[in-house]
C-alpha cells in the first residue's frame, strides 16, 4: 500500500472516530442523561415513547421566522392553537407528561430559531410527582434564565400554573397551596424583571380546584370551554 493510500486510511479512521464520539455524546445526553427519560418503569414507558417521538419530530421540523411558541406539557400539547390563530406562525411545543427539567433538556430546539414569543406553561406535573414547591420554583426560574440567555430578544410570557383536583402521587397531599405559592412567586418575579405574567389560575379556580366547566373529567386536563377561556386571556398578546 503506497503512502498516499495509507494517509487517506488514517484520516478516514480518525474522522469516523470523531463522528462516533459525537454521536455517542449526543445519544447519552439526549436519551440517557435526560430527566425526561430517567424512569424505565413499565407504567412510564408509554410516556417515554411519546416524549422521544415528539422530540424527534420537533428536531426534524424546519425553523421559521416570527415563530410564536406554545411551550409546556399536556395542557399545551392537547390543543390546536393554530386553528384559532390562523394568521399567526404559532407552533405547539407541548409534550404530554413533561416536567420542567425535560423542557429544559429540549429547549435548544425551541430557541434555535430565536422565536418572536414563547408562552410558557409548565410545573404541575412536577408537583403531582411529589416535588416540593421551592424546588419546582427554582427549576422554573432556571428554565427562564436559559431561555433569556439563549434567545434574549424573544418575548417570554409566563403563564400561571392552572388549578387542579389532583394530589401528590407520593404524599397524597392536596396541591392547591403549592400551586398558589408558585403562582405568587412567579407573578412577583415577572413584576421585578419586566416579564408579562398571565394569570390563568384566577379565572379557572373554584373553591381551590379546577372549575367543573373547564374540567375534561380527570381533574387536570381542560375541556373545550377551558381552552376557550385560555385563548381569551392570551389573544391580545399573541396578536400583538
């Protein structure tokens, strides 16, 4: 084998090695060391599959200019936002069962287009899974900081946690006071940092729980009327 072919072989092997290392790191940080996919319990596998499937779809979709992103968990995921805002480049980036850290793990895809606006709704699943309110608040503000540093010109709208009839899965505790506490802290944070805080909670709550007319039947997810109320609270900001 002549020297030229030998060098080509060496270079080819080196490049393949670099690509393998990069691919391995990408797989590890996206699918192994990712808070969204930590649990492998049989009951969680459908949620894991849903997360990975939707995340792959989002990664493959093209970026546009002037995007308005609806970002959150199943409450965001379950609605067809574009049908009520046909003239707006609005995109749904909600994923069923998402928690704050799993949104943070996929935030690069959300902000790589430098969207015009992000409407953030997240946190209730963290409380349902038994996390304490201060840890949830800390993670929430950490996510906000990541968005601010990664896409500083994006207008971020922080939406309150919604009322729920669910209880903590680990302690059985009612979540009403934790939801109210986080909302109060987020409202104060927005006031101090000149963000828009959208209080969805106040108009959806009745005796500490989700209003029956807004409840789809499981005490957490919204009926059609619930989404129409949500739309009424954000419409002026979306169309701005």
